[in-house]
């Protein structure tokens, strides 16, 4: 869940603020910032990475007020946020079923906590879209590869 220790929060808060500044200035988020976030997350204790990522997503969405917006048309930067987070997930999680499961769990629990606190808002839509996109690529092709290697169920 996103309630990480106060001592772990400053780098994620700073990166969220930088992402928002990039969104305002360019309507996009740079690949270098995504790589930086991935390296900051990867430097955490293994058991803290997913919670820190959930915290980061929650902080970014709240700072963008996405939890107060009911629909995509009211969020001009929505596609840039989705694209950046999709790149981040692909950068951060190795291509193994264990890690795909972790990524899906981060997205699910992040979405459920937003829904518990604020109801279904645009946050839910973004998080469901990300889950679907990760399932289509890279998880879908990974599953096809494993079927070919090991046979179908």
C-alpha cells in the first residue's frame, strides 16, 4: 500500500513534482526521468519496491488531482501519464511471471485504494488501462512463449 515510511518519501515526492513540471511544459514525460525513477525504486530493499511505486503513483495522481476528475476529457495529460507509467513498469519489472504478478498487484491495489477513498474516478480508468496494456504487452507474448515452450494447459 502507499503508506511508506516518511524517510522513504522525499525522492518520490521530488520526482513526482518534476514529472508534473515536465507535463505542464511539454505535455510529456522524458525517458530520462522514467529511468531515474526506475533506478531510485530499484535501489530500495526488494520488499519495499512495490510499496514505494504505489506511493509514487498515488502521490503523482493526487498532485495532478486525478482523484477529483471523473473522465479522461478533463485530463489533457492523461495519455502522457499512462505512457510514462507503462514505460516505467516495463523498465522496472523483469520479464518473469513472478514480476508480472507483482506489477499487476501494484496496479490493482493502487486502484482499489483510490476507489475505497474517493469512489470510481479517473484514477481507476488510468490504472485499469495500464493493467490491460501490460497484459497485452509484455505479459501476453510472454504467455505465448511459455505455451510454445511447455505446452498449453
